[in-house]
């Protein structure tokens, strides 16, 4: 009798689950929603953790929807310039793009805070602020003004502090230094006296090799190695004070996003959430071996002196206050991040083991 009861319960549960799945499936099919988007990436999809998340997301969405939702991912510059992705999405030249929002800082100052912040959050802390704090709501509100819907699609760990042809030991060494730098960190180095330029990843190695720049930053060691920086600049500094996390987003034209069914929106959001986790794990897994290889090749990997970090932190605070004073959105998001970090700090300092044990 008990066996029959269990069998009947199991059958009822299985039937209910099957019914839900059929209802959901037929709901999508009935809507006849076939999504075919051209999605241009801001970073090469061969770059681990930084560029390849959108490729993984596209593959997973295609499989999960049996081809109903397909992203055709284009490499940087194939349709629009790498720094012009969000503008192209805004104007419906692209339905969507995979973007690093700090490249928008010239026309949307607060955008940098969604991409990388000097002396800012650790990657998992940023993800917590985005998903559980005010980050997502603030980011969506900021970009709604530009007819764009952002979806967090990748977070990786800190960059290096840069690759330099000559050693730097004091703040004075930044004076007149020609360096490729992006985001708010570039404004900090300008205040320190450096000559700062921003350029896409494909242009950095030739500029460094030919002497157009003396130094550069771009990403984590495994990515910088692919781009060849270790071949022409032998001094690699840490920590990445200017970019403690790197967040990239799928940006969708808001009219296009609002026109999707709730099911399709949920699938895309879920795939990007998974992509964010995989980007973080992939990035963290690669760096140790690369650093060991750098050491064996005679690359001078070292930490910036504490007094330099203090000097950079002081300049960062000045830059942040200057921007916040002129842009209401920047100030609102910056205050939200600071409040979240202050609360999180109590947990981080008590819960995690010291690294020098």
C-alpha cells in the first residue's frame, strides 16, 4: 500500500513538472519569438575571462533554447569601433553589444563606476553590490536615459598596475610618462603628471614596441601575456590599484529589451549571471602559472612601494570628489558603493584568513 502511495505521489509530481515545462515551452513557441542578434564584443573573444564570456553565453543560450535565441558574436571593430558599442546600441545600429562601460566615461561619467573603480571593491564584493545591493537598479536607471538596458555578464579580478619599460619607484617617476591607461585611473595618473592615452587592445603592443608609449595597463597577467607586453616591457607592477575588479556588460537597446517576452529576458539574464561566475573562476584559475612563467623568464614582477600607493590613493580621492561634484549620477552611485563597502568591511575583516599565514 505504501509503495502504491509513493508511486502515485511520484507520478503526480512528475506530471506536474512536465505540465509546467510544456506550458513554459508552448508559451515561448506560441509567441513565435525567434531572437537573432548581432552582438559586437569590446574585447577579443580569445581573451580568457575578459573577452570569452560573451562567447560562452551565446553558446549556452543557443543550447538552452534549442536555437530560438541566437547571438552572432562579432570581434572588436568588425561592425563599429570598439569604443562606440553603446552608442551603436542606443541608435539600433546593433541590437546588443558586449561592452566595458568605462569607455563611456566621456559622455556618461558615472559609467566608469559600473566597470572599474580605483581602490574599489573586490570582484565578489562588486557582484554582491550589483545583484544584492543597489548596483543593478542604479546601473539600469543610469543607462535607461540612453535607451540602453545593461546586464552584468562578466566580472574578473584585479589587473596589474601596469607594464613599464623603466622601473618606477616614486610618484615623481610618473612625471611626463607616456602611458596607456583607461577609466578613472587614467584621470588619476594625469593628476600625477603622466601623459595618458587610451587605445583599444589591438593598438597597445605596436605603440609600446615603437616607443609611442612608455608603459601600459590592460588586464590580468594571463591576458597581458597573450597581448605580448612581457616581450617589450620587463617591469610588471602590482597591485592593480586602479582596477580592483573589471566588470563587463551585455548592453541591449532598451526598446528591443522591453519588447522581449519575460521568458526570453529571464533566459538572457540567467545566462549572463552564469557567465559572470565562469568569468571569475576562469580568470582566477590562470594567473598563478603565468606569474611563475614570468619569473622564470626574468620579468621583474614587484609591488608598488606603500608610499606610492598612499600617494595614488590621495589623488584618487581628489579625482572622485571632483567628478562627484559635477555629476549627480556619479555621486549617487559612488555613495552607494562606499556605503556597501563600509558595511561589507566588517564581515571581510572578521571572516577571512590573513594572507600571510
